[in-house]
C-alpha cells in the first residue's frame, strides 16, 4: 500500500492535512470523499510507496 497526504476543507471552512493509506491515488481520493464529502479534497499526493 502507498501512503498519501491530502488537504481537505472541513464543513466550517477551515482546512486540515490528513494522511491515508491506499492501493492507489484513485482509491485514496474515493475514501477521503466518502468521509469528507465530494469536492472537499483540495490536494492529494503520494508520500511513500511500499
């Protein structure tokens, strides 16, 4: 699994940096959108490949 870092916009308008592990970036984005709602993922990039 790879490790990704994302910046998401929270419902109150602030942003938060989060890390997530997923098989690939599309799956990481889908997981983040399921948790934080679609359109709130501002940036997503790979930190580590394992």
